[in-house]
C-alpha cells in the first residue's frame, strides 16, 4: 500500500489512579491538532473520566504494562499499518506541556529530516554499549517516511519477548535506554538517515556557557523554558530532592509556567492538579 499523508501520534501514559490527570488531557488535546489520528495507550485499569480525552481523532488503548515505552509503542504499532502513514510520533507523559507545540511542528515541517524530536543528548550512561551516545530523547520522537520503513526491522532486532519477561526492573530500564533510546538514533544514523532536534543540546550549551554534556531538561530546564521550550519534566515538579545538586532558578516551576505558558489555557487549574498529585505521592 502506498504511503499517504496521514499522520499518527502514539501518546504513552502510565498511571495507577482511575482517571486521566489534567496534564494528560492538555497534552493530548494539543497533540490532536497536529495529527489525523492519536492513540492514547495506557496501562490496564478502570478509568472514570475517559470523556475528558474523548476527541474525534483520539482512541484509547489499554494494555498490560511491559517493556516501558518501547513495549507500549510496539503494542500500539501492532494495531495499525505503519505503511499508511507519512509520519508517526511516539510521545510519552514524562513531561508537562504548558504552551503550544505549534513552533515545534512548524520547525519540523521545515527540516529535511527522517527522524527528529524535541531535544537531543550526548550523555553516556555507565551501562551504554555505544561508542557514540548521541540520541534524540525518547519522550518526544517523530518518525518520517524513511524511518517508518525501518520500524519493523528495529522491532525484530530488539528481542521484545525477552524484554517483556524481564523481572529485574533496573536491568529492564537500562536495556531499554541502551537499545531503544540511544540505540534507535544510532541505528538510524548508521543507515544514513537524517536526524535532528528542535533544541540542539550542543548549540544550546555553547550559547549558555554550559561546559559539560548533561541532560538539559533536568539540570537547565529554566533556561530551556526561557528559550521557548514548551514542556517541563515531571521529575522537576514531583521529585524535589532529585534536583538538589543542580543550580536552582530564582523563579519556581509554577511561576515559570504562568509567565511563559499559553495564557489561553487553564494553567492555574493545571498547577493546582499537579500540586495535588505531588501531595498524594
């Protein structure tokens, strides 16, 4: 079947509660503007408020939680024919979206890229088996035509059944990072595909006098937001102790959302819900 111009987004969400948090509703609603179809795939559970994400081009899929994002993405792809799409995005819920994604997708349309994302990284985990660790961070990935054609080959090489059976969660996470997050970008580059990101971490670091390769979305999120970055990591909000070692901005995350976010959105409601979730953790 010939590839059409249809675009598909697979949004990956995990939650132990019987509802979709407000930040998921906002993210899904915004993403639905840029894709013909959106699959919201989540872990199996009874959900009370599914109507809050009930948009014309959104469908829900509940599956067993196996293999982290890689497993969820694979299970969603199995339910469609990738050849029918000119673009497939894999986006997860590890970030809070607080402003429009229009600048990101406008940038993406202007680039001659086969595979791109929101931000890249050169960080090398101690368990990495790669000599080159450059990768598009897996929380926001976009596959264009040539990359889509290689998805079946990628899945075939990953021994997914073995991953699904892995009971050591630490080992599983390391394997997914090594073979999926880093490995995916490295595989595409080895095949001659063109790879890029909305925020180029090396250029951004040079412009901001950041000397060390680091995960900017963790350690310099405040600088990213000032530069137009539309999301903030949930870890920044929910795991304060994790960030004690990093330089703290003068403006807190909630104030930054209000200052730099989309004023047409219910940002105050979003912040209230996030603070409620943080108290319940």
